[in-house]
């Protein structure tokens, strides 16, 4: 028991002396660097980027919830506005409204009204000419063949040519111009915002190929996603030409 008391007292004094020695040593050496570091740490203020006056916080953004209905109301999605928005699915949110067409863009000209009537009349005239030329070619071929067969065959060929003349047994010409629309492309953008278009559409008259050509000026407010009516073209030019040099070969 005495030994335990002596050991505990000795340990107490030894720890007290070691602490007192350290304090005495630091007081003698005057540990200035540690004191300076403590002062700097205590004096240094806490700096935040939000408190710096020279930092630009940037523009103030106001976010709001958007729905399909609000997007349609704000952008006025409609065919008459000439927009390229996709009206189905989430893809509609990825497109912006576009009312400007560039050179090379396609536009469809719907053939109706007076331009269609004029083209139908010209197509009928062309078909009558084709019939006459075909009848002359057939009569000429029969005459050449009749020289070897006698005069009787020549009389039969003349009567056959008269029977095949245009107007005797010709087919109905109501649907001779089977063209509903003409694809065109923008070839020039005018200073006033209008567009000059040019295009063609092939079709057949009997066994010969022709094409309807059109040139004109379209105002930006006259066309939509479906195209433009032929009656709304400014300075229009509609015509029928031969796609190949058929008449020269005849």
C-alpha cells in the first residue's frame, strides 16, 4: 500500500515538473513566431466571393413554368403564320417559328382558276396538232406501201386517213391536263420581301412528254405550308413546252 502511494505521488510531481519546465522554457525563449501566427489567424477576416464589390453577379433570370398551352398562345402556332413548328410530341419545343424563306426552298403552286383554264386550252390545241401530224405520217406511210400493192390500196389509205382525222373519233379531252400542282423553288429574294419562284411539272399528251412551266413573284403573306394558289402570283408566266424535241422529230 505504501509503495502505491509513493509511486502515485512521484508520478504527480514528475508530470507537474515537466509542464512547468515547458512553460519556463517558452517564457525564456520568447516564442515570437507562434505568437505572430496566432495573431494573424485571429486578425484575418473571413472573405466570401459574394461580398466582393467588383464581382459581376450577372443577369437576373426569372424562371417560370411553361406548358404546351402557354407555348402555343405565346408563339401563335398556326398554319397561317407560316411556322415550322412540329405540333405533336415534345419535338414542338425544339423548333422556333420561321416565316422567312431562303433561296432554294421549295414551294408548291396549286394550279387553279384562270391559269388552269388557259393551260387546258393550250393542251387541247397541242393534242389536235399531234393528231394531225400523226394522221399525215400514217397517210404517207400507206402511200409508200400502196406503190407496191396498186391503186386500190392507196384509195383505202386515203379513206383511213380521213377517218382518223381529228374531230371524227377523238377521245374526250376533259382531263387532258392532269396536273394539280407545280413544284417550284425560290430563285430570288426581292428587296420588298417577296420571292421569285420558278418550277415545272411534266405530263403526257398521247405518247409525247410535255411539261408545264411557271415563273412569278409570291408575297410572303400569300403562302403557307401547303403552298400558294396560282391566282395569287404576281407577274405570272404559265406555259406548256415539249420536254423533248418531239415536234422536231416529227
